[in-house]
């Protein structure tokens, strides 16, 4: 693989990555940078032609990524910090009358003052507890209704994936999904359970996913457009 110098079309800059591939690929990353993946033999003019042909798509993607960056909230986990839980917005409140507990009291998530010095850590523990309980209940319900099974359900915190399924039937889910609406959580879990049958993204896989979760396409789009809000920093 070889990374070329940054190039410009006049409207924006882009980076070319050449490798042993047969087709071209365009991607706008989280920093609103255009990455062009190209075969070894691709000439600069050929690449520039493809970039020019895709300018409308590229500009829209760059606009979207810049918008997402502007919507990202920096959390200091102090009073009034914005938090998401099951698709709803909450504000963090610190309560001196409580002891070592965290409660949902709309429009707030309330944390006891005696554990607020480590608010981020204690909130993460609380979120993970809620996530494991809800995710397991949803997964079990899907499997019972459709005669399917998974082996283990584990929580993790990848930055780029909401879930994964191993060949042995273990399901891994990002705990931050607990911030999303419940229908989105259901979609991701259904997606991974479908992988216990089809460990690929074939037509059969997508048909099964839609049978397990009929609004799959709509909810996948929601996650693509809003997943950036479910960060934890």
C-alpha cells in the first residue's frame, strides 16, 4: 500500500492511497477529508476524473461530516452535561441528598454527590449495567420468537462498529448503544443474531435481518446519520 501526496481539485483536497485492488473507492472520513483508494496502476488524471465526476456526492459528504463535528458535544460530566439514554436527551444533575446511586428523573439523570467526583466512570458503569440487562432481554426475545440462538453476549466499546458476531455465535455489542432509541438497539441486535445464521452480508442475510426487524433499512439509516452523537468523551 502506498499513500500519495495530498492533491487538490480546486474545491477541496484529497489523499490517494494506492494498493493491490481492481476498483476505485471514495470515502470522506470523520475529519471531513476525502480519501481516494485506487489500484497501483491508476494515473493521476484518471483519479482526478473520478473525483470530478463525484463532486456533488463528495461535497454533500464533506458538509455532513462538518455538521456532525459541530453537533458533537464535549462532555465534562459536571452539572448540566448533556447525556443520551434510550434516545432521549437528559441533563446531568448532582444531588447531595442521594447516596451512591444514579437515577433517571426526566429531564435529568441524577447522580449522588458522593460519587460525582468520578462521574464519568460511575456513569459508564451504570450505563453498562442497563445495557447488559436490556440487550440480553432483547436478544433472548428475538431468538425465542424466531427459533434462533446465540452463545454469549458481551459488551465492548469499539469506535467504528456497533456490533459483531463470531463464527462460534458470540455477539459483541457496543455499550454506547444504550444511548440510542430502543428500536435502534433492537435493529443492531437483530443484525448480529442474523449473523449467527449467515456470517456475511448476502441477500439471505439481509432477508433474515428484515424478518427479525422489519424496519432495518430505516433504522440503519438513522444509525448512520446519528451514531456520531453516541460518543463518550
